[in-house]
C-alpha cells in the first residue's frame, strides 16, 4: 500500500515530509532510503534530509546489521531504516469505571508496561485527584531509562480533544472536566486527550488492519458504549467533538431474553437504548441477579464463562446477539471496509465473536458477508493501547512539531 503524501508549501512542509517518511518506514521498515523515496514521492535528497532529522529526534534508527551488502560492492551502503523502539516512549492513562490503566508504549504502539489501579466505586474528582498526585512517580517507575515524550489520556463519553475537556462521562460523573490542564500540571508532560473509541480507531489505522485506512467503524462495548468512524485514514470528529452517540441506538433484546423489549430506562428517558441493553453494567448485574456471580464483577463473570457455566454463557451470547444487531445497522448506514469490535468476551473467546458475526449476517441488508467484522486484536492491552495512541497519532502526523519540546 502506498504511503504517498501530497507535498505542502509553507511552514508545515517540513513536518508533512517528515511524517511521510516516518509512515513509510512504519509500514515497510526496515527499508532502504531509495524505497522510501519511491513510496513517498519525495526526492532522494529530501528523504535524506528528513532521515537525518528523524534519527536525531529518536524516531528512526539505522540498522547496519540488516544492510546485507554483497561482497565487492563499491561505495557507502544504504543502511536500512526502522522505527526506533528503544529510545522514546509515550505514557497513557485510560479512565474506566472499575479501574484506571496507566501504561507505557513504544513507537509501534506496543505496550511495554502497564499498571491497573482499582477505582473502588469512586466517581467525580475522587477518581482523578489521587491519581494525578501519583502519576509522576508511576510514569517514572515505568519508563526504564526511556525518554517519555507525552501523555495520552482517554475515557468514554463525549471528549473535546482541541480544548482538552471531558464534556460528559455519565458513569464517572464528569462534566466539563479540564483533563488536559489537570494532567499537564501534575506531570509537566504535553498531554493529549480523546475518546477511547476514537483512540482505538487511530491505533487500528496506524498499526492494524490495512482496510482501516480506507474506512472503518470501531464499536467499544464496556460500561460505556461508544463508536468512532474513520474515512481515508482520518478519524471523524463531529461538532461538538463527538463522532456520534451510539449508546442511544434503539435495539431489541436484553441479556436475559434476546427477543424481549428492555424495560430498563436509559438516562435519556427512553427504553431500548444500546447503552442499557448491552453495557457491562447491565451484563454484570444480570449475572449477579441470576446467581452466576456473588456480585456484579467482570473477573467473576469471566471465570464463570471459562469454567463452562451455562447461565453465564447464555447471558454473554445474548449480549453478543444484541451487539450483532447494532453492528448490522451501522454497516447498512455507513458501509465501511472494516468493522472492529472491542468487547471483553469477543476478545478472549472466538465463539462469542462468531455469535456476533452470525447475528450481523442475519440482520444486515447490505453486508451478508461478516468477514469485514473483526475483534480488536490487542487483547488485555487494549485499554493501554488506547491510552497512549493520542500522543502516537500526533507523533506520526507532525513528528517535528510534536517533539520540538524535547530538543
């Protein structure tokens, strides 16, 4: 796949050309400069100039051990270029309902270390303030000698990345929270915030399935239900900073009866909203009510599913059917090249992804073939990847600008 980027004029040309070179190496490295030139449409001299900058910044490294120079070759060999995964790292925080994840990622989006901190049912400022006080020490403990160039912070709900605000996160009781400013003051690092579904969509574009760069929809099902859309490698951000509120998509079925109409009322006042029918909160409460688990708890329900509890299996399958119906509606409206589902049980057991796919194929009028539907492939690292991706996205889009503070 070509990574050609149109050349720009003006102050941003240097960054645009550097980004083109960096993305070419990300996609094809280790790769020779001559190949980078053909991939990007840049001249050999322009690639050489950008390479010098990107190596100096710690984003690229030369790999002489991979040069493979034949005997008798005359002249200085071209050393293959690779994304440098040893010098720099990005930190990230994912604010969830049951716990907060703090992580360190390399420049290929791979999780180096992560730590999960239980929120113990806390909401509002009680979640953020203690973490902000601990965050510098946590990041320092995770860095292991690397230079941390920025901090990503993501959560569900409505998030405004430009202003660094969490506009609304119902379960955490956050409204108009200046998350970027609070975390910058706590850590001294540049901070980028975003919705976790948008961050995962960006991660898929950077490091995931090739079809994601054409068009994709990401559905995140947790305590919060969120979705994000990307077209031509750009994650959509609608006014005011919301991709859309998929949680209020009307669906039929409940986790206890997939053919019944839900009588649980959403905070919007309506019945049958996806965020109520399929959320983790609903699923875990149903498992506790059925005696599958002693209390609403993710780990306890996962354990019940793994030991073959038939009621646990039925509840999870029913939710999978509801999700499949929602994805069918999404696919019929958007018709993307790729659908990515981030949901606990589809991540660790392909049987439940197959239930989602079967319901999708049954319900979709446009896409009877469910092969475009995949599960997020980061496994237990998925929230950590989401946390660091806002910074990684900026690094790959504007590498020189993003690292100006480091040099």
